[in-house]
C-alpha cells in the first residue's frame, strides 16, 4: 500500500458532498457537528473518528463501515510510509545473506515479488515476527535443531532464524487432531520404520505426515539453505502439539533416517521442553541418549553385535541377509558399518540411495 495513492478521507468526503450538491454547512447540520469540524476534515487536518464515520453513513446514505474503512486504509498507509522511511540501514544489509530464502519465500507466495528493498524488509518483519531484523541474533529461539557442522561451515543467524520460521509456516497446514502423545509415538515406531523400504521418498514423506499427525506431531521436510546447515528441527507449539522437520541436506538416505530417529529420540526422552541446539559436533548426555535411541531403534543391539562378531560384514550378500533378518533396508546396515568404522566410507557407498529436493 503506497501513501501517495491512498487519499485522506477528507478529500473523498469533499468529492462526495459536491457530487450530491450538498454544502459543508448542510453536512454539519445533518451530522450534528460544527462547520469547523467539517472544514478541518475536508482540509485533511483532522481524521474521521468512528462515531463521526457512523454519522456520515446516516447523513450520506453510505454503506455501513465505508468511512471507517477509508480512514483505516489511510492510517495503515501512513504507518507503512513511516516504516519505509525509517528503515535501519543495517536491515538493508541483512537482505543480502537472505537473498536465497527471500527468493524461496517469493516462489511460495509467502512474500510479494518485484518490490523495493524497504517493502521487502517490512514484509520480512511481519513474516519473521520481529519489528527490526537486527534484533534476530538476540532472540533465544524456543526450539531445537540438529545441524551438520564442519570446520568450514558458516552459520548465519538470520538465515537460520528464517529457516526455523519456514518450518512453522510449512507445517501450519498440517491438521493435528490431538496433542503430542509419547505413547502413540512409541507404538508407531514400527510403522515409521516400514517407510524406509519405500522406493519413492515423496511417498514416504506423505505417509509419515499421517503417522506423525496421529501422534500430535506436524511433520514435514523443508528446503535447506546455505548458512543454515540444519538436518532436523523440533518445537512445541500451542495446545501441546509438536513440529518436527527434516531437511535432505546430507542427501544420503541413511543419514536422513538416522536424523529422523534421532529427533524421535529427543521426543521420546522428553527433551522437547528443553531449549537446546542439536549440533552434530556437540556432545552431551542428551545428545548421546538421542543417538543411542536412533541407533538401537534402527538395528537391535544384540543382532548387530552377533553380526559384527561373525566378521561377515565385508560381504554384501551377508549384509543383505543380516538386514533382512533385522527387518531394515540393507543400506541402513552399510551406513551403520561406515559410522562405526567397521567399513571404510567408500566401501559399498554406492548402494546407499541419495535423496534430492523436489518441489510440490
């Protein structure tokens, strides 16, 4: 909304009474106010109050709410004009690292396209729910996320914050019929594991959304962005429901499923009420427990120990036979052998599927 194309209601009022052949004095009599009151409104030095808007409706036969709405539109345009001319220069700099995520927001119709930077900032303020973008690094986000870190990894607080907000936006459409229920989640583990056998990850995601929704969890897979090296994200929302989001940043299927069960581990272990950053490089008791949950849920510990003891893990046929017995895809076993150091990362790596991002 641009101020220059939103007229003050006083100008519209003048045009209206002239069209009706009504003088300002007559309007003053019809609305039971002074001529000076009418004059100050028509000269745009006074706004139309709610009570006077109602009087105008009666005196001019206007549609109900018409004059109040004109005043509201003008007031909002004035606020927008003030915001656009009061942009912090540092906020303009923040637009640069957010370039990719702004492009994605535009593609998904979360933001409007082809507008000046000032209006982009105003849109972002509303989307990210902050009155100044420079405040973002100071916010302690009430959520947990799992990130893949290397020495060369750069984390941008603005991109990370925007990505977390994207998770909230993307899961808003999920219909949850109950609060988060740990027991239902535990009872759904086998159904979740079965989705690893699905050849099309998009079909798996669709089925997982339904399974998780029955447990009070809004699940989705969200696009990843450079500067937010995130693999998983959980957050408790209103009415004790939960958001659980993953990316396919790592691409490898075994990493995707391990990350999913790691986040499930946090939920089962009651970590949802704790504010924490779940970085892959950070070691803690909470993280260790989530890792153990994921590891032992994917492959039963006793079975795995027996398989390692047999020494047959160098043979792909033996791996497939063991995996069938363990009721998991054989590439999950390969990923575990890589992670535990029993196999070099290059051995049988070509058997592990890769997931790629696909738009709806």
